[in-house]
């Protein structure tokens, strides 16, 4: 098959999950993106593609069903934390130190361009240096938070 046929197969909602799993390993970025958007792609494959295609994953029609079915799974939470389309309210809940506080999820929230400033302020007090680094690297972090974190980094 040529690349166009492979891409069409990756987009086809009737393509078997096993085939989509193979296509997810493609060197072609667009093919992998089509796999991430395909509702017939297994959760395991979506998890693997999530870091590269967070927006595509949360736009995948199956994502809403998975979210309704079990909104507290790690896959759902990390996908929402990474996606720039996630609301500020949901990001604030994901960063809630008393509710979840899993470092990789909180770090993804701290990197998210939509995270509210009050959440960045809270995360600047996080015990993990990697979370503090993510706060510093967020383009929306105010100068006052940079000043506060300068002693830690």
C-alpha cells in the first residue's frame, strides 16, 4: 500500500483495532494522528499516542464516552491535563492537591496554556521540582511566580 492508502485505512472507522495498533507505529506523523482520531482505536493505543496528539485524543468521539463511563481513570485525567481545549475549571480540579495529586498529571496541568493563574500559584508551592519547572515553563506564568520560584530552581 502507498502512504495515501495507509492514511485512508487509519481514518476508516471500520478498520480493525488490531490494524490501527499496527498503524500507530507508523513513521508517518499524519497516519499516527489519524489513528489517534479514529473511534475504533483501542484505549491502550490511544494512551500511547496521547502525549503526541492530546488535542486529537480529546476530540476523538470515543473520548466523551470513555469520560462518561469513568471520568477518574488515569487516561482520562492525563488526556484532559494535556489538552489545550480543557476548561480552566477542569484543570483546577485536576491540580487539586487534596483530590488527586499525581505528579505527572499535575505537571501536565502546570504546562497547559489554559491553566488559571491561581492554579499556577498553587502549583508553585508543589513539593516536586518537576512541577515547579513546568510552572516556570508555562508562557502564562506571571513574573511574581517566577520571582517566588527562583530560590528553588
